[in-house]
């Protein structure tokens, strides 16, 4: 049974009014994985939401179940033929039900509609469920980079070409 038949879900473009819910989901995921969540350092794009996610150079989507935001994903144009997926987060109880795939597909589709045929994303090494999702979708795992953030985390890169 797919997530769509199990739950009444909807993916829509996010608005500035969604920012508190977006931040809460990210905070929950960071805490779940033992990470410190420094809002100003980790998510400056979300704090400047309307300027960053203007539907021209970037878009941000939220996934709702019963009018509650349970997932997020953003996508940014980074070069003439490239886009980057950012901020793919899903509340723990909704993972493994197809929602992450729906969010990822929404972001990839938006990028492709903007003429971007190469899509990258970076993910904390701790987010192993996400890595499985990216590979299932067709992303290839690339190299690792060290972050200079409060957590001193490492991230894996992933790439998708259509």
C-alpha cells in the first residue's frame, strides 16, 4: 500500500508562515541524531526565507498529513545546468512510508522543469535512511566533505543526472 492511500497527504510550496514548523522538524531530526542545532549557523536560508526561496532561483516544499507539516525539501539552482537539493527532512514516524521519495521527486521535478539536468545534494553521514532513499531514487554517492560547523560533522555528496 502506498503512502498516498494510507494517509491524506499533500505537498505544496512553502510560505514564510511555515518557517516555524520547518525549523521544528529540522530541530527534531538534529536532536534525534545527537547533533546540536544552531539555528543561525545551520539554516540562514530558512531565516531569510522569502528572499532565498523566490520560485525563480529556488523553491521550498512542505509535505502535510492532516494539515500538519511532517516533511520538507528545498531545491536551489546553483549553475546553468545544475541544481542542489537541500533541507530534506521528515519526521521520524513518517519515514519508510514513501513520503521521502515523494518529497525528493517533487524537488527533482522542479529542478528538471527549470532545465537542470544535474542535481546534487549533501547529507550528514548520520542520516543513513536518507542515503538509502537517494540511492533508491538513482543518486550516486560521491565524496565526503568536512563541515566547519558546531557539530564538526562530515557529509556525503550525492549526484543525479537525467
